[in-house]
């Protein structure tokens, strides 16, 4: 009998606890924001988004729901629709492949704002409630490239290899404009301080494939690359560098913990300013633009702290100087006088800004002596193969 | 003295249990599973297990939309499970459903992309149906042909065909990718909706559910009440007996695998034409393998499979919900699912066998 009473008491307690629930509630209950992530915090890319989502919502005091591990298919539409049912009035998605499903949801729920990071279609779809956002991360990559170039200079000065042997390696995901823009700006940053540098790029055909990224980095190191950077979302390349003792310039966030001896610096997009901007606009009923491009000035493009163990002396000061020049507009990353294509200066280029299955070039992007990246749409459009960069494989 | 050296317990086969006894064992297994899950939940996370269970339930049934998503996920998984079942009854271990679904999906997408603006919609959809089913059937026939002709190992062969299918899809994704270099196709014909299977009564997923319901009944009849179904069972029991009674074993293998593949192709059609409207290398999402478990758990009975499918999809949907509400990693949900499946599969052992413990020696004194 005693046992039965104890059991009943325990059950009652359980139900009482259950009633407490555990939603991410904060003070402003009038607003609920939903987030859709491709993976969970194990991916550096998604972790960067998750941290920004929490920071923005907690700062603004709005309720939020995080949906992780949502594939780039009908599941994304389902997740968006469920978030609407749940009372969310602004919904963000973080992965490129989510775009079409977000558009599908946006058409069905006109009263809810749908914001998609990295997408390209908002300015052609012209839906009042569907928006793209990105950041001028090429400027961050350029700065990270300067840190890389200075490291190469230091190694050359130390006699580890000659100036002609200064070759960097880059592990990319796909031969997509975002990746091309990223590695080209990184390369131009490095070459601005180390004029003899060349670069080899390999592609993995996946945004997240730890094995392939590790193998890619190892292959580049065996090819004689003295420094590695990457645009892919796992720890594959950084850990390969740490094992081989090769300096690494990272992306999406610091990898210093796992790679204390080789991590130099990392550029990343801080999504907090955009999340705050969009949520506040929705709160006030103001329009969110089709395309929103974060910059160094908005605090969207950021660099992690420089790892003094691995970086060359004076890196911090050089980065600060270049940053000032970029913000002042006196320095442009894609200045046509700093690169050539097939030996020629590029005076004109039609980019494929309006996405279509035939990849029709539609917009002149070179004016005033530089390539206007992320101006005609927020997502990068620089997909030019410049001299000095050698693509090892272009299957993807 | 007499029993001291005997084993602590021994295992013996049970005589057939009455149906309610079997279900009592299963019920006890589920109850035990829930208790173990509760203990694990409290120990690892400090959360209240009952609210975790309530959340699982809400994840599956919380809103009308969630019920529809549950039904849609069930219909695709059930379709693939039905597809592998005829082969399994024949003791042909087809673990190539994943690949067969992929080629069905690829064929559907190919029709939508290449013929989307060239054919009227009804003709396009008919072409999609024909192509997807044919593609799946061919993908099933290839290993069956080698098995029938040279007695190759079908498990390895069908498994390898999965990787070939994945690479084939990866190849075409790069041909059709939008925008250039992006590595994804995106929704096909998003504005014209050419080749999208029609919605019934404004419900996105109703068509899929109905199609699979009909297929379930047809497969049940086919397996239990037709000559073909009987031949499959005989070949499964003993190939030699089958040969002795004049069944052409090779032909049965080919025919059954073509059917298996065709049903997988149909699942691909429903996925691409009915819901996702795109094709990716991961569109089958491992369901080709989950289907093996569904089919086994149901002992290859199409009607029981409805329940086993429900169980797996229910757990999956619930798992997604707990990772959202409690902010757990997906892995935690997988742990719970693992525990529950372990007990359910384990209970089948106790239905077939019984444990007899050594009687205490001092009892006789």
C-alpha cells in the first residue's frame, strides 16, 4: 500500500513538472520568431547561425523556436508551415537549398515574413514577404588573406622556402559564385602583401563532408602548399592542418581550441545585426528589403581574434589598417588593376545576377575600376577565374 | 545437490502462443522500453520524462498539419516497405530499395525538367509515371538477372546498386543545377507547376496517402491470394521444392524483383512529383533501409506493416519535436528511438522462445 501511494505521489509530481513546460520564453510574448537550420551545432556553419539567433532574440526579448536538422526538401516547407502554425511571424532559414521551399511557404502565408540567408531569388520573385540576406564576406576574406600573406612572408624570411614556392591551398565546396568570390578575395588579400603567391583550389562537392575536406587539405599539403584555408563547414581541413603543422586560415568561427598551433585567424558572418534588423522591422510593420547586405560597418563581417602563436608579427595592426581603408572606400577588394583574366585586365563583365536555369548573364558589374560584388544582389556573384589560381578539379 | 551443476536457465522454443499472450508480451516490452527511456532521460538531461513523452506525442499529432505530415511520411515509408516485401518473402534480400527509389526519382525529375514545357500536363504526368516505374523496375531487374543466371549474392549486388544510383543522381544534379555551381536543382517548374501531381481537395499529401493505401491492399492480395504470391512463398521456403513442382525459379525471381523495383520507382514518383519537386542524392533519406526493418518487424505482412510504419514515423516525428522543444541534440532522440526498437525487436524473441530458470535445489528438501 505504501508503495502504491509513493507511486501515485511520484506521478502527480511528474505531471506538475510537466505543466511547467520549457519553451524559450522571454518578456515580449507578442512576437515569436522561427529559425530553420540545415544541421545542428556540430556544423560550424549552423553553429554560427544558432549563436546569432539566440543573441538577437535574447537582446530583443522575443520568443524563438529553433528547428535543427531540416533537409533541403519538402521538410523545409513543412518546418516553415509548422512554425507558422506555432505562431511565428518572422521565419529565417540558413541554408542555400532551403530557398525554393521558403518561397513556397511565403506564397502560402502572406502575413508572415520569410527571410533567407544566402539566397538569390528574392529580387526576381518580388514577394512582399520574402527576403534574401548576405554580407560582404569577401571583405572579411580579403583581410584574412592579408594575415595569410604575412605568415607566408614570415616563413620566407625565416628561410623555410623561397618566395617562388609560396603556394597556398584552398578547400572549396562547389564551383559556386559564393565559393569563387571567397577564395579569390582571400587570394587577392594574400597577394597584396606577398606578391609571388599562387594558390591551388580543390572542391569536395559538399558543404559538409569532414572526410572529403580532410583528404582535400592533406592532398594540397602534399602538393607543397604552405598554408591552407577553406570554404566548407566541417573541422576536416583545420584538423588536417594541425596534424601536419601547416598554418590554417579558418572560416565561420575560431578553430583555435582544436588547432592551437596552426590557427591564424578566421573570418565569419555575424548574422545578429540582420536578425535584429528584420525582427525589428517586422515588429514595427516596416518593409524588409528584398536584399540586405551586411558589411564591416554593420558589424556583419567580423574577424576572430588573431592567434599570436601562429600569426606573423604585426598582423593585428596590418588588418586594422586595411579594414579602415575598406570601410573608407579607398580600397576595393576586386579592383580590376589587381587581377587579370587570361592575361588581360577585365574592363567589363556581365554577371548572372537574376537566377535562371540557363545561367544567362544579365548585369554589368564592373564600373569605376572595380567589380561591384554584393551590390546588385546580396549573394556573391563573382565567378571569374583569375590568373594565379589553379583549380585542381572542377567536377563539382 | 542434484541441480547444482546445471545451467542457471535454458532457452526452449515455445509452442504457439495465443494471440493475446503474444500481444501481452509486446505490450510489456513497450512499457519496459518507456520506463528505461524515462530513466535515461532523467539521468542524462534532468528533464521530466512524462513531459518528454507528451512532446513526442504532440510532435506527431499536435496539429492537423502535423497529422498530415505524419501520414505523408508514413505513405512514402510504407510504399518502400511494400516494395521490398515480395522479394523478402522469396528470401531474396533486396537492400537496394534506396537506389531503386533514387532512380525512380531521377526519372521523374528528368521528365519534369526535359519535357516540362514540351508536353501538355496530363501527357507529362503519364510519361513520369511510366518512366519512374520502369526505371525502378530495371534497377531491381539487374541484380535479379545476375542472381537467376549466375546465382550472384543479391545482398551485396543490391547494396552496390545503391551507390551507383547515388552517383548517377549526383551527376545529373550537376548538369541541371541552378544557379551554376550551386550543386542543387531546387524546385522544378516552381511557377508553371508542370509535372506536379494534382492536389486532391486542396490537400498537399492526400494523393500520396490514397495511392499507397490502394497499393497496400493490392500487395496484400497479390501475396496472399494469387498464383504469383503462392509461387513466391514456395520459392522462399525451398527453391528445390519449387523446381520439383515445376515453378520456374529464375522467372519468379526476375518477376518479383521487377515488381519490387517498380514499387520503389513509384515511391520515387510520389516523392518528386507529389511533394519535394526536386531530386537530390539524399531524397530517399535512408528510407530504403528503414523499410527493411518495417518489413521484418511486420513479418512481411502488408497490413501489419501499416502499424510498424506508423511506429517508426511516429518516433521520428516525435524525436524531431523533442530536439526543438528541449533544445536537445538530434542524437538524444535517436537514443530513445534505439531503446524502444531494441525492446520491441527483443520482445519477438520472448514470443518465440521461453526461458526456464533452474529450480532452487533446496525446494525439494
